[in-house]
């Protein structure tokens, strides 16, 4: 017979082995737990970037040529001017090397500046600061930004040499959307506001339609784009055939909705001022993806 101490030791080992076997069986037999998906808004579970659209989507538009004016001499900085009801009307300069000023918000409490190094800087007013401003936020862009951003409501629009047009929230710099336009953009963007006549589609019969668009002229000068400020969708495009030259100046929008841009002819090196207007179209198919650069419907012939 074994001593009583020896028997107790063997009983303890048997019990421990039994418990270990039961624990291993429980682990292997337990079903795999599914990850818990949060049903409420937690930090990191962000809502969609785009808010709900409050108005109807804009219709497809076409650029119509109203008139052309041949200029004997362009302005020295590359801009052009045309008299409008006795007042000078000046287009934007084509491509500044470095923005020298700031774009102010509508309430004057914030200002924004793009720099050729690919940096966008936002500052807010500060009473205790020596210069009256302090850094609010900044954003590094993968490309140089050579023109001032456009502040429109609570959004900030700017273009870059990486071939994209960006839309940010002006209060914190969070990106709302970015659209590839196929070529670098160094000329200033233009916010166009106008009223279109009654159109077809969801807004048919509602009378004139008020619209706001972003006009973009890539550096190649072969096309002028109209983008929806809500999501960057291309609403209209004017493509200039190569034999007609290129769009060589900045774009300007008149208060009456007309659009002015200078066209340079390769043959004669003269500048022709094109006066355009936007109108709804009925015969064009839906436009391609905003990131693509193709169209089979040039307007200028």
C-alpha cells in the first residue's frame, strides 16, 4: 500500500488533469463570437461626408457662344478687359506665381491662403495676437497651389497642380470631395451664379432655376469645366478644337451670368475674347464621371 501522502498527491494530479481537459473542451467547442457593430454614433464612426442636398440636382448644361471680340493688345499681365455698360470688366490673371493676399470669409473672422509649396493655411482673428491673426489649421496638398482659394458659404474651393479640384469645410479643413480634371490647374477658380430658364427633369415647370457652379480652366487651355459645388459632378464642358487655339486667360463671370475668357490663336497669335452663357441642354447624354476628360460634343466649331 502507498503512504497516505502519496495517495493524496496522485488524487490532486488526476483532478488537475481533469479540469484541464474540461477547460480545453469548453474553449474549442464555444462558437466564434461575431464582432459587435455599433448602432449609435461613436467617435470614429463618422457620418457620410456629404450632407443631404437641399435643392434639386442641376441639369446638364452647355456653353453657348454669345459673341467674340478680337483684341489688338492683351493686358500686360495676361488678363483682358471689356467695357460693360460703361464700367470696366476685367478677367482674372492666368497664373500667378505666388498668391500675395488672403481670401476672407463672409463674416471676416477667418482668412485663407494657398502657397506654391502645396500648403493651404487658415487663420482666425485674435485680439491678443500682434498681427491680429493666429493659425486655425493647415493642410498639405500633393501638388503646388498657385491661386487663392474661393470661399463660398461654409466651403472652401481650390485647385492644385496634381490635377484635382478640392472642396473643404472652411471651419476645420476636412475634405468634402476632390475631383480629377485631367490636367494641372494654376488659374483661379470662379464661382458662377446665375438663373436658367425653365428646364426639363425634376425641376420642370418650377420656373427659372437659380444655380451656383464652380468654373475650372485647366492649364492646357483645351477645355472649360463647370462643376457642381455640392459633390464636384461635371455639369457642363466647353471643348476647344485644336485648330481654334487654346483658352489663354483666366475666367471671369459677369453679374448677368455671362462668362468671359480669352482665346489665343496659334496661327496669328491674336487674342479673341469669348463671351459665353450657360443654358440647359436636351440632346446631350448624361455626362461621364467627373474624373474623366472626354466629350464628343464640342461647342465651338
